[in-house]
């Protein structure tokens, strides 16, 4: 049996984390318990762990980099690396959720 990719992100402020990841993913969590908050996203899953530590740097493909930055900062995230051109036709930015976990965003030229 195969499972979709899963990224688990440790959080300490569950409500702010849910606001940020709901804004990022555009869906409500399918699982919401004191031990795990889960989001199904296409072929993968993002989980929030209120008791975990550390965290990965996933990059999310977005069509509107500035628009997503605005939505995430409104939900409680902060910009750690301003939007910049990583290579011709590819712009990236890195934000942090309320716990300092990195959220990478990338936008390719249309």
C-alpha cells in the first residue's frame, strides 16, 4: 500500500498555525484533535503536531507570489526572505509561521 507524501510541522500556537496553513492550502483541516491537525492536499498531506519540534522547508508552487505572501502574513506568518529571482523565470520567498517553521513559496513565469 502506498501513501501520499506527508509533511508534519511542529507548532506551539495551534490556532494561529491553523489560520496560516488554512490560508496557504485553501482548505479546512480534515482532522483536528489535540494531537494532530491534518490537511489533505492533492497527492499529499500536511500535518500540524502541537507536541513536535524542528521542521522541514517545503516549497509551494503559487500563481501569485505577492498575493500569497499577503494572505499568509494576514493570517500570522512573517516574511524571512523577501521575494527574489532565484533563476530566470523563477521567483521565491520564504516565510515563517508563528513558531518559526519555514514556508517556501515559488512562482514560475507564466
